[in-house]
C-alpha cells in the first residue's frame, strides 16, 4: 500500500465523490451516513439535516470520521479523523456552502437549482470538519 501525497489527497477530494461519515451514538456504537461534501482550505464542509441522528450525535460529541473511497476500479481512499463544528442555517456561510455542495454534485446550474428548490424547506446545519489526522491509501 502506498500513501498519497498531500497534493494527491487534495486533488482526490476535489472530485464529487460520496463520503461516509462516522459519528458516535450515545451507546458508543458508530453511526454511519453517506454524505455530499466540498473541501476548501483544509476543511470539509457537509450539509446535514437538522435533527438527524448524525446532527444529534455531533451536538453531543464533535468527534467525526470521514471516509472517501474512489470506487471500483479506483482503489484510492482517504480517511479523515477530526472534530466538527456545527453552524446553524441562519449563518450566511451555511447557505453559501450548502449551495456550493449542491452545485458540486450536479452537472448543470439548472439541475442544481431544481434540486435546491426540492429541499429548500428542509432544515439543515453545516458541519465544518477540521482534520486532526488524515490517512490515505493508493493500492
């Protein structure tokens, strides 16, 4: 197994891949959830539904794990361990990053706007992940 350079990790995380987020449930077991994200300035930004299990878990315990996998046949993987800061939807950064995340996962501005309209009434919060440890694998 070969580690990726920091430049390779940054480039890998720029693609619109799904991430699996791990938070800690009350009983200590992991709560795993697939999410969309964007990365910028060594932070990951994830928009999640307010009141969801992962939201409640992060309110109680800000430790978070994120795994981004290249998918077959791309065997690269980046795992991020760190802390999460929750930003409420009234903060302008929250809406700005939510829109950037939506755009990142749609092929056109029109498709992104249609999706944003479909979810506009769903309450959300922004999760800002500050990495403490990053592990990469390139097989």
